[in-house]
C-alpha cells in the first residue's frame, strides 16, 4: 500500500498545543486526529499548531477533517496555525480558503512565536 | 367628456343648408354653428332616436346638457337622421331668415329630406369607416412587414458546417411576429457560440429588442467566450436600454466541435434536451432573463455531446402551443420526442408533424417557433480533418473500489505520464485530481464495492493529456454538487465534506463528464502546450 498510515503526536510549547502529523490524512485519520486535538487542547492553550512536515498526502476527506478541527478550535476560542506544508498543499489551502482562517508558517519557530499564530480568532469572516 | 361618435358630431357642426329653402338675400350667407357635443348618456339621444320628425327644441322639457348647448348655439329645429332604427346624425337648423316660424310645409320638406339623406349619410359613414379600417390594417401589415424584415435580417443566412456534426434549424414566425431569434457565432480556437432567445412582446418593439440583443451577443461573445460571462455582460448592456415590461430569455452555449464539450448558461430560456437512445437529459442552468435587473450572475455548466447524441434548443412556440380543447403541447411531450429521435433533421420534422396533429388544421400559430438541433454524428468525427498527432494510449487499468485505493490510481497515472515530463506543480495537481475523481467513482458510482472496478485510461496527443476515470453507476444520475463554502462549513451551515469535485475543477485545465446507461466517465485534461488558460 503506497503512502504511510496516519499518526499524530502531541507536544506543548510556550502555551501552544502542537500536533505533529504523519502519513496520509484521509478517512482513516478521523479518530486519531480527534484524539490528538483533545490532547493538544488539554491545559486550554490559546493556539493549536499543526505540523504537516511529514504528511505526504491529504485528500478531500482529510481537508474535511481539518475543517472540522478548525471549526471546533474556533468554537473554543483557540487559534490554529500550520507549518511544514508543501507548495502543493499550500495552494490547496489557499484555494479552499483554509489559509484565510489559519496562519500558514514556514517553520515551527515562526508558527509558535509569531503573534499571528493567534491568527484569525474571529468566528465570522 | 365622452362624446357622441365623430360622424354624428360632424353633422352637428353644419348650419342647416335647408335654411336656404327660404333664402333671405339681405342676410349674410350660411352661418357655421359651433359644434355641440352630446354625451352618449344624454337623454336627448334617446329622445331624437324615437322622434318621428323635425323637433322644435324650444319647447322641449329635458334635463339635458346637450339641449342647453344646442339652444345656446342658436338651433331652433333639429331633424334626426335615423337609418335602420339607429340615430346616425342630426340636421340642426337655426331661425329662418324670414324670421318666421317653420311652417308645416317646411317641416314636411325637412322630414322628407331627412328620410332620403339618412341612408346616404349612413352609406358615407360606412365607406369612411371601411377606409379607416383599411388604412389601419395596412398600417399593421406594414408594421408586421417591418418586424419580419428586422427579424429575418438577424437570423443566420446559413448554418455552420462543422466536421462530424450536423446542424439543423427551423424558424416560423407567428402571424403577429414574436421575438424569437437564434444565431451561431464563430469564436476563437474553433469554438462556436450557439444562441436561442425569445423577446417578450411582439411586432416591431420585440424585433428591435431582438436586434439589440443580437448585436450585444455578437460583440461580447468572441471577447469573453465563457457563456456565464457573456450573459452577465449582455444583461448589463440591455438593462438600461430595455423598454418597460420587456425582457429577453436566452440560452447561450459554446461548443467545442472537436471534443463535443458544451459549456452553457441560461437566462431563463427553455431547457435544452439531449437525447441518447431513449434517455433524455435536461441541460439545466439557473439565471434570470436578460434586461430585467442589473448585477445578475449566471450559472455555467458543461456537458459533453457524445457521437450519436442530438441536442434540441427550442422556443416557447412549440411546447406552449394549444389544441382546440386548450390542452398544451407541453415540455414532457417535446422531451419524449427528443428521446425517439434518430437524427436532428428527423427530430425537427417529427416535432412539427406531432404539433400539426395536436393543434389541428385550423390552428392559428400563437407564438414564433424556433427549433435548433445539434447532432454529433456517430462514427469517427472530423474524418476529413485528421488530427495532427494520433492519440496515444499511455495506460489502461482497473482499480477495485475500496477506500484508499485512489492511491493505486494516482501511482498508476504518475507512472504512465512519466515520459511527458510534467513540471512538478502540474504533476501534483494531476495527482490530486486523479485521487479525487477515483474516490468519487468508487464511492458514488460503485458504492465502494470491491468487485466493481474503476477504470483508468490515460491518453495523450500533442496538445493534451487526458485521464478518463469510469465507474459502473451510469444508471443513476450524477449527484447535484453544492459549491463548498468554508464560512458556512465553519459555522455548521454546511457539512465539512464536499470538497472533491471542487478540488478536481481547480486542479486541471479542463474537465468533461459523460454517461451511458452503465457508466459515468470523468475526463481530466491537462494541456501539454502553453495555452492562455492553462495553469502553470
């Protein structure tokens, strides 16, 4: 089977929950991603950062899971940021307008450190 | 005030010549009495109608404004002119020049004169009315001729000759001349624009609006090409010019004769039908008629006409024709006949035959009838024009319908197109499009049943790479797709899912879909040559 099975690990750094994503983000990622979010949100961080550096495939179901995570975080008043996206997935995040609602950064340092990590916290747009 | 008919008024204006029966040389010539208008409900009318002869109005006791008017005008005696029981005029006489009262002989003479004059006056009135009617009819006929002339001026003088296609058209104006029109517009890159429209109203006003619409479409279509943009622009141009209570319905489609791809948008016109076998598809797209409101947007859709398929574009005059019992010919009947058609010309002939049988011989056509058919010939299209480079099959394989297997399709396509050396960004887009199209085929076409394969076919010629992905769900209609809206998704108004087709559309240069009774096929096109609209 090509590609890698989805896995997620959670860290906390400077009051931010960081989720390191790995493999393919597709339907199979649904449960593990939800659990990872809950772990990342424990301790009530102001922001969640998604690390896509080891993600090699995101399909439309994966996009839907990210939309769901973003909706949940916004409801809880948490900003969401992302880094490690390939040029192709940056393009997809732009086309889908995900990047209008979450800060997209080149690396972890800028994602966690930048005030903009808080990004768009508004409910509306 | 409503007055008595003008013919009666004219009589009233005359000072009685009968007064000259007793001329008084010392007096000046006949005086012209001012006209006295008599309202239709004035009791004087009834009185004169039943009078048996000359009436001395000085002694009349009637509550009549006209009577007062006559007296004021100096009229002494009125002789009603009655023909076949109908009051058609009055002879009004002032005082005799001799200043004597009218004698019994005078009255007898006047009555005799009225008895002879009334039929003659009536005949003169009828002749005049007839002449007025003839003039009016000539004016209407002239207007109809002008309307027809304008309309015919803007209808195509010849039909496009497209290799692999047969185009037929039929147009028959109603007696009053409606505002139907159709047109074919040459567009860049061998594309052709097809227009069918209908202006509300009839006659010269409709013909003039039709001419304006025709000109706007001709000006904008080659520049903008995309049907939705063309209709949006033409609507803006027409809104300011449109007379009150008028608008234009219009279907505008752009056909690529080489591929059969048809993009279309519809400003409230009848839905075109496409027949293939007994199945008939409706090419629906939403949009308001042109010229009603500014700022309108038009949905644009696309379809592919496969060899053997015929499309019918039609105006109201057919489906909304009535039988003597007022039953309507109806759209379902039109659609059913499209399903039975063998070719475009036969379809038009059949539609007209059925219409004639339905409406009967005495039918007066209620509205213009316009029928345009586009038939893609079965067999090798464009046989006379061989392609620059034959299409090469790069790969053909099946993928079992199991979640996750879209990666197999992606890998198979990547391997097949390696020799084309696509730039990385374009290869990544193709991979996403192939993955999403395969997922759709597995889930929506094959219900994720592993025993139903998804077929993947990869072909290329000098200009295009085409990946055709086929499922086994052709018997069911393609699902309606809601445009994903992230704001709505984040606020829970839309499901987070539903990105598949949106991603495909944004990843490839072109997209075609087709279906038969067993399969759906989606064709993803990546241009290999630099094209103005190619994504880099």
